[in-house]
C-alpha cells in the first residue's frame, strides 16, 4: 500500500511517497535512472554529506540471539573426565537491513543513539562486549568449549536525508530501515546465556592425542 504525504518546502508543497519496505521515497517523482541506491543515501548519512535523521524509531520485543563459540577448544586426551576453567570474550555488534554493519563511533551510530534516546529515554549501544571465565567438564575423547547467546533487539524507523541543494534531483530522500543490535541483559525478561558445549573428537583430532606431546593430557587450541 502506498501512503502519500505532503511537505512544504519554501513556497512549494512537495508530495512525499512512502513506498513498500526497503525502497526509497523521494520528495517528488524521479526517473528511475536518477534515483540513488539505499547504500548511497546511507553513505551520505554516515559521512555527513546529507543532514540525516532517524525518524519514528520503534523498539521491537527483545529476543535471545543464536549461541556462538566464544572460547578456545578444550581437548580431553585422558581416560577420565576432566574439568578446566576457560576464559572467554564476546563482542556483539549491530547491523542495518540496508547498510550492513554499524561502525562504532561512526555517524550512523550517533544518529540512531540520539533518536532512540529522545523517543524512549533509552540508551542504545551499537556494540556490547563481555569477558569472563567458565568451568568446562569434558569426557574422555571429547572436545569442550564455551558458547554464549546475547539478548538482541530490533529498531525500525525511516532515515530522512535533507540536502541544501538538490541531489539526484531532490532535497529530501527517505529510506525505511531495521537496525538489529545488542540489548541490555534482562530486557523484556530475556537474559544472556553462557553454557558449556561438547562433542566427540574427529579422526583428525584424535591423531593429536596420539602424538607424543599431547597423549594423556588435557589441552586447548584456538578456534
């Protein structure tokens, strides 16, 4: 469904068209060859080439992201169960549906932060890092590691870019976007999860145990 709005610029009334999600709306109709890509609009927002705002942000319900390995692998080449504390570190960033990853300290981050703070009095962070340690118990002939899942949240809104002089034939361009990023632990009752995982060694990994340097030992290797 197409929604038509009007915006007065100087002494003129400009028709604004908000089209289906993921497309660009311009102040007035433009030829297809004159229309920029979403990436070009976002590049101007990031560089300051356009005066950009992230309008009407809407916070989605928080959810637990997919778990991922955050520690080294722990190999048990012994004949008994063995436990060892593993240190882990995890950094989770943000991404856009139209612009890819969001750079910490970049122009896009600051615009989203200001918009969300003004609307919800909520501090949005484009990146979150945690470090700690966790004890893993590994059975003989198995590999263990630490996995972590981060609470995530989506923010939907529309980018508005204003140019002092017409660019691609217009003063204003609009890009719908969905931003996905880390949320505070406990948001909407969702909590970060840290767990110990394990699996049987592969044939190649078992050969490491049969080598003289690791036989009857517990050892770690990078992912």
